[in-house]
């Protein structure tokens, strides 16, 4: 996310796919709005500009 804020969510079943080889996001699109809501709700702004890439309040250096 830091390198590509527009990256799509990936979903893995880590009980059977520890190597994250099988992205299940297409089979479970209902998870994506839930993930977005969690990130929006739980995000706390960073005091370090380089770490602030979720809804930044200032211009992020690239």
C-alpha cells in the first residue's frame, strides 16, 4: 500500500496457503468493503511523514 496506494486488496487463506500463492479476493468480494471500513476506522495518523500513506493530511514524499 505504501508503494502503490491504488493497489487492490489481496485475500489469502493462511491456514492452507502460507506462501500466499492463491489470491482469493475475486471469490470473496464481500470482504473488500469490510477491509476498507476497518482501515478507515482504525487508522491513526503517523507523526512520521514517510509512514503516512493512508489518507495523508500532507503531501507524501515519493
